[in-house]
């Protein structure tokens, strides 16, 4: 009886995750209190970070919310952080939570327009290199003036839309069928499987180019990333002073990033270079013709409303009329009201994509609270600040980059900018060096952090989205595909910090 109950417990714990994964998480939970007692909170804190990264790395085996959440709960229980610290970290990032709750749902109600526009781009731009550059550059421009998570939400919506269209046909259904499971490949006709795998590779490369593009653009302006605004406030820069201060680093890295995009597509390395097969293109063209044939006055009115709301969205975001999340709520109200979506059940579907990630992000903030409470980054900060002033700036760039690959780049930027403000007030550094270090902090937290999904919120959002399992985009795949970009951005960005600042 006891043995059968044990089997039932193991079967229920983390559901369909592999048994070895379940036992690994249980081992972490047993090991952490022992480590805290034996080696202390500092070492245990770093081990906890690695354990959390492990849950992210295996996101396709088990959504990280449950195992990561168990680690976070244990960290609070054994005293490595407190509920108040977790709450403070969450409140400090409330704008991001609002954004995820409402803006992503708003983009969901714009999917008809997005598919309408991007289908034409995909079908009319035959060159994969040109298409990749278009995705990367557009994502960069939009992220510079809007928000990287919003842009990523658009890319995810488009990717799911394209994948769904082809997966239906590959499974022997028509494009207008609604009752279809994208995750189930059992119905895929044998001669379509190779095309489906190729299409997955094609979408993976486009999405990764777009995701890196959000980082290339997001670093350039005061509004591109949350930490940019914080740094600008501390230094006293407005929009254009911030742009010009960053441009010696951001403009060379933008050019280098786009050149890397073209090179990866030309040489077909690191998972890039896959082209759209003729069979898939034919399916998408059929879908486009089908959509054209059903363009009733009501459908056209829907597209017009979505287009007008998209213009209002762009204007509101570019002029920062309100917090991004509140603008997203406005988008939801306008699109549902004027397109006749008034049933709670239909509205609820829009929130399914973002709310699990929102919960995961709060768990991530619990891990950040451990980093803060246990001062895990302090030795690095003290060591860097003690360096000679002629090498301090490039080392700041690298130190911020490495720590941002591990932790939240907003948190890293907050810690470092406060430290150099204190150093300026104490007379340890002068104003010129203070500004150079501020540039190094901003570019360091934004550019090298593309190395891992936990380095950028937009990357983490993509990894844990509904699209990732469809196109087989795992943590390891993202790290591998981001590697050439990471190396180029570190070399070019670091070189610009040394020679151009």
C-alpha cells in the first residue's frame, strides 16, 4: 500500500515530466537546506541560481513555473530572502507585470491584422537573407521607441499564426478548421513531415533574428528597456542626450548585429539559413487566397478597426502617454468593443499566453530577491570599483554583461548605477568617468545579455511562450543560436567602449 502511494505521488509530482527530472528537483529541495547549514548563504545562493537556470534550460520538459516556484518558496522558508523582499522586487517591476497582463492580450486581439500584413511580407520577400534583415531591423526600430516585450509578443503571435496554418494542412485539415491541436504531430501526413521540420527551422531563425533585433534597438534609447530610464534619471539625460551618449557604442553594434544576421543566413551556420520550402509557400499562398475570398464587409471593418487601434497604440507608446500596460488595457477595450467581442469566454483566451509567464516572472523576482538579500554580486562590484580608472570602463561593460546573463538585467543595472552614484558623491570618480561608466552599464546589461534567455525578459518570454514547443525552441537552442551574436556584440561593443568613449 505504501509503495503504491509512493508511485502515485511520483506520478502526480510535476505530471508528465521525465522521472529523472522529478528526482533532480526533489534532490535540489533536499540539498539546499543542508548546503545552507554547511557552506552558508552566499554559496547556497549561487547554487540556487544555477538550479533555477536548470529549470529554464529544460522548459520544454516542464514549464519552469512549478519547479522554479518550489525553489523560490524554499528560499523564503529557509530564510535566504523574505516575503517582503519578494514583494519589493515585484512592485519595483510592476510596469513590466502590467505590460504582460494587458499588452500581450491586446496584441492577441490584433492577430488578424498582423497575419494579414506579415503574410504579404513573407510571400513577397523571396530572399531569406532580406527577410531576416527586415525582421531584425524592424524589431530594432520598434524596440527603440516602443517596448521589447511588446515587439516580442507581436513576433510570437505572427509565428503561432503561420505555424498553425501549415500544421493544419500537414495534418490533412483545411485552413479554416478551428478544432486543431498544434502540439499533436500524430495526424501529420508522412510526406509533410520533412516540410514541417524545415518550416520549424525557418521560423526559429526568423524569431531569433527578431529577438536579437529587440536588444539591438532597445539599448539605443531612453525608453527601449526599463533600466535605460533608470540610468537616464540618475545621470540626468533626456531622450536625445541619452541617444547621443550611447551612440558611440550602440550604432557600431547595430551595424555589426545586422551584418551578423546577413552572414548567418549566407553561411547557414548555428541553425540559420533554412529557406521556406515551395510546398509550405504554396500552403501559405492558398491561405492568403482563402482569406481574400472571405473578406466580407464585416471582416474588412475588423481589419480597419485593428489598423486604427494599431496607429493609436504606436502613437501612445512613442509619446509615453501612460504606462505601457495601461495602454495595452486601452487596446483591449477598443478592439473588443468595436469588433463585437463581448463574451467573457472569448476575452479570456487572450490572457492565456501571458499570465503563466507573468507568474514565472514573479518567481524570478524571488530569485533576484535572494541575490539582493545575500549580496551575491557585491564582491564583483567591489572588485571592479577598486580597479584602475583606465580599465574600469571596459571591465564594467563585461561585468554587467556576465551578471546580466545570469540574473535580471534591470536588477544588475540598478545595483551598478547606484554604486557609481555613491562613488561620484564620495569623490571617488569624476563626472566624466561617471558618464562613461553609465554608458558601460547600459550597454553591458543590454548587449551581452542576449547570450541566455534569462538575460533578457523578451528572450525568456519567447522561450516560455506557446510558440517555443511548436517550433522546438529550447533553452540550449536559443543559447546556441544567440552565440555568434553574443560574441560579435561583446567584441564590437567592448571595443567601442574602449576606443570610442
